[in-house]
C-alpha cells in the first residue's frame, strides 16, 4: 500500500518548507510514500522552496506540478489525478504533522479495508496572543480546531474530518467524483464548503469515515486571521458557500439549510447568554456576529 501526501499551496512561503520537512522527518519508509506538490499560481518563492526541499531530501519521491486554474478545488483535483498512491492524504501547506502520522494512516487502512476515509486532530498554533473573544466555537472557524478524544472512532452527528487533514482511498474519487470547483478558496477569497460537499456525497453513499487520534497536525495561525475584517469576510463566506452548495443540490436542500440556520440562531443566543453570565460577553457577542454574517451570506443574492 503506497501513500500519496498532497500539498496544495498558494503563496505560503513562510510555512511551506516546515510542512514538507515534517513529513520527510517521519519514521516511515520513504519507499512507501510520495509527496505531490501542487502550486496554484503562487507569486512568492514557493518554487525555490520546493527545489530546496528536493535537493535536501533526494530520497523522497517528490513530484511538483503547477495548476493554472485558480482555486483550491482545482489544485486538489490535480493532486488526485497526479497521485500514484492507493491512499491520498491532504495536508494543509501551513501545518506540520504529528509523529507517527503516516504510519497511523497506513496501519488503519490496512486493518479496515471497508473504510473509505479518515481524519484526525487539528491543533491551532497562534503566532500572537489569542484574543479574548475567541471561544472554542470560533476557534473551530479560525483555526480549524478539531479534537474528538484519544480513541479511534467514527465521526458522528454530521461531523467529518478537516479538509487540511484528511485521507481517502483513491477509489473514493472514482466512485463519488472530485472536489466541486465552484466551491473552495480561490486566491485570497474565503469561499469554502468543498470538503463538506464531498463528505455529504460519501454519507449519502453509505460510507463511514473515522477519527484517528495519532493522525494530527499543528495548524499555524497568523495575526491577520484574528482581525475583525478577516472574521467578517470568513463568516460571510461560510454562509455564501452554503448557499452555493445547497442550491447546487436542490431548492429543497437550500430551504432546509435556511431552516437549520434559524435553529442555529437559538443555539447562538443561548451561548451568548451563557458567556455573558460567565463574565465573558465578548465571546458571546462574537458568536452572534458570526451567526449574523453567516445568515447574510446564506440568504443574500
């Protein structure tokens, strides 16, 4: 069983080398994996960094491609098409992997031939002090924080692996299709939901995906992701992404998502009261701002 570790990158020169190095430093036979790098039109020193990595780790099967179509989904689809492994692993270009990352994935898929996908913890690493308004709910938005405990178990209740830390059998894409290119980041834009779209297709197909506690990454969060402007754009884009995703399925699916948003307002209001009583009103207020921006993105044409 061979693994393909896919990095899709756009102007992440600050983090890219350490991301690649964290994989190369794994105690794992280099013959059993390849790294597939997809450069999505970066204008920084990405190409030079890849050449440096290749020269310093010549034993690694490192394959470099440029995807001219702008967008993360285009880049991920190119990674799928170019990969030669049985298991395709997507790792964010601003992350580093845990020790035993690759071995945990290989052992899991060998032991569970009926499982099609898995993911693991995502631990945000903040480059500046965390703001007071950051709660565990908004941390999931900003840093992709994900922790489901220290046991291997299936994701339940609509949960699924983070897109920047996920692994699939290659035949998943043959059976269910590639990432939706109408969704996902394009350049500096913050449209997303391409992972949710794919996992929804897998769920409808009866597939189960698992949480692996050793399959973890550290996700680095710069100061700009903690600004008011970034929060506003990100949360509005979440709503807009859901509008695009659900309308592409059916009008009924979109209306169901709008109804779900109404229910989410109740939960957000309860949390606002909770944080206010806990003398942390900034956390509660930020959740209401989040809900307001998502709703606007969801219903605004």
